[in-house]
C-alpha cells in the first residue's frame, strides 16, 4: 500500500518507468516529466471492469464507436488482469469499489457476444483464481482482505499517495508516484487556452485520461490505532462457548421474544405479558461474565400489551409479531383481532398508539436497527412502511410512508435494512419481493424452485445476503441481493428464531427437534454449520447482548439459558490484549 500500482513490480519500474522519467527532455516535449503514461483511475477503466453490466455495456460500445473492443484487450480473467498490472507498461489502474461487493460484474448474465480471443477462448464469464469457486466467493474473500487488520494498519500509506503529501512534489517523486501534469488539480489553466481546438483537446484528455483527486492532506496521514477492544464475541470462538446459567420461570407463559436492551432483558410471553429483568455485562475476571437478575413476578404479571390475538394467530405466535425499540422503551405488536398493530410502553404495558391501516390482520412486522423505520405485512397482501419519531416514541404519521404491492397471497414475513435501502417481504405462496426503502419502488421478485412452500421467515444480513426459511420443508435458502440463489440446506428441524451477527457473516438459528432444542450458527454465504448446541427444551427465541458477548436462549418452558465464551478463552484473550498494549 506504500507504492502505486506502477511501482508494485520493481523490475517493470526500473526497466521502463524510471529511465523514461530521468531521461525526459523537458524542452523537446514541452511538458513536465512523468513516470506513467496512463492513469490509475478513469471512466474507461470503470467500463473495462463493468462491461458485463448495463448501462456500462452500452457506454463501452459507445466509447468504441459502436462495437465491443478487441477481445484480447477486454477484461477476461482476474489472473491475467493481475499479470497485466505487473508487466504491461500501459497498465497501472487501481481496482473499483464494485470489485468488493458486486459479484455480477464477473458474470456475463446478459449473454453478450463479446468475441473470441486469439487463443480461441470465447469472452464470457470472468475467469477467477483457483481459490474462489464462485464470483460471490471471490468478492467476499476480496472484501475480507480489504477489511483485514493488515490493510487497516497500512491504509494511511495509500492515503498519502492518493490524497496526501505524496501525491505531488518531491515526496511523490521519491514514492515513484508521478503522473502526467494534466491529471493534477489546478495544474493547467483551461481559461488561459485561447485556441478552442486545443482547449477541447486538453479537456478531452483530462476527461478520458483520468484525474487525481484533490490533495486533502499536506502532512503524512496518521496511522490508525490498533483495535483496542478485546473480541470476546461468541462468534470469535464458536467452538468454545458454554452455558453458564439457566434461569427458570422468567415469564408467566412460553417466551415468544427476548431482547437485550442496555441494562435490561425484555421478555415477551405468549400471554402478551412483558417482563423487564436486570442485566449487566461483566469482564472476563467474573464468573459468570454477566449479571442476570429477575424482577418480581408481581410486576410482570399485570404488565400486558395490546389486545387478544386474531383467530388462527396463536398457532403462529413467534418473533414475527413483536419488536422492541433499541432503547427498550417501546414494544411493537401485531396479529391482533382488530387488524391493528400497536405501540406499547415496555415499562407499564400501557398503549401508546394503535394503528389500523391494513384491511385484514397484520401478520408480521419488522423494525430497522436504528428503530426509525417500521414495516408491516398483512393478510390483505400489502406491505406498509412507517416512519417513527424516536423522541416521542410514536409514529411520525398515522399514514404510511409507502404502501407496497405485488403479492398474490398473504404476507408472512418482512425485513428492512436502512443502510442497504431495502424492504423485503415473503408470502404464503413462497414469493419474495424486494423494494427500495427510500422510493418504495419495486425492485425484483424471487421465486422458489420446485413446489410452492410458504416462507415462514426471511431476513437480510448487513452484507446484503437474503436468507429465507420455510416451515413446511424446513429448508434455509440464501440469495444475493440481486436474486441469485447461492446455497440451500435442509435444517431437519423446526426453526423459531433467527439472528444475524453484526459483521453479517453469520446467522444464528434456533428451534426444536423432537423434545429438544437446537441452536446453530451458520455461515451466511454458504449456510455451512459452524457450531451446533442442544438444549433440554425447544427454543422459542434468542438474543445477543451488546457487542455479542452473550447469547440468551429462551425455551418453551419460560426458562432462559445464557451462553458465552468459556472463562479460560476469555482470560487468554484478555492477557493477549494486555501484552499487545505493553503491560
């Protein structure tokens, strides 16, 4: 990261770029010397990489006077592209952001006829390195490398080259980071060029050749501090988690939703009761590494939310009917007989707001991670998007922000992600529909293969993987955001609760198999099981504490088990961190 692409190969640098720079005849060339005759970023390079996806395909053809470029020059293979930027004197381009998140750029999904190379190979899908089985694998592994601790600890060097004190001047020369003067900001006064033809020529060269960004820093950028927090997340060592305690009679009925909010555990029972228990994280020095104190039964006994559930909803009473705001003060519920969804106070159980907008029973709801967006789905086949006023703990309006259509059967589950700008809904006929959260526009439908099975649950990970579960055939499926099916797995058990890790790499699922409960952690991209635990009773709901240090498992007998890393692992991680900090 301390060297530009052109200087990554020392042999190429010393054989071609440096001699040209040192032997430059300023008077004859009538322009300042440069090392690289091409640039690291331009519109043409974006079209080079994105040629398989519209509208970049059309723009590429327009740039090439109505035809695809010569097949021997087109983006055909990742290994060949790497070889080119190490050996080709005219190839010093950097990668583009889509490389790390859009696997579709490596597939010729539209079946474009891009010609045949001299070797006889037809240009189709991009050839990947042997360590990547699919484009999804390739983008995921590339992203992991980009977000690795090594890159983070050296990123300041790259910032110096592109935005900092090594972009221009003597430091740029020492770093072998000198490009044509046209590419630098304010390097040439366009208005001073009186010859219109020459001015247009210079403008075209700047536009097509590439431009360096504005120089933001005049001093070396500081190095990022090392990660200070000790990662004792249950996902850091999945094979080393253990159950520390089992609390009995946490609720007056089977628990349908459990959440950790700050220093309290909110528990919702099938009888609409609300329990608020004291919770506190503890350090690795304490055994157990948390404090979990139940409130008096007399308090939760008289704290109930909403009204009776509609006929038929009791059989499907699970996490889809409830949500708790991130501050733990407001509970959202649906499935009521009056076709409403309700906002209630967690502390008192009193009604805050009741909204009747759907024409039939509200069957599911989902709350965004920041608790500002609520999505509801109904038997009337519509999905509604609501904005919430977090200051006053009410909806910003009694009218929905969007009403989303497209389903032919009742809505069974919904999901929302503000960062990715999506609302996703699933229906009884097995169809998923993806919408834009901001505009409310339809994006695409995802249809199941084979026989139609109702979708019991769906969710979208922070990395954009869509996962669905059918209670009829017990199958989990993973899709890309663009609707491509990635993997599927037969869980062979009835699942009731789901949770995505903050990283978006893992999904925790829980439910029942026979008379036992089963808890599994799976990789989002492959659905491979990374950890499996059994509990004495079927599991109804799961929750993770702040920073994912503890996993709370609620069972159908109203008891709760708490999992965390075992004490020896936590002590070892703590000592490693102290040693790294110099203690």
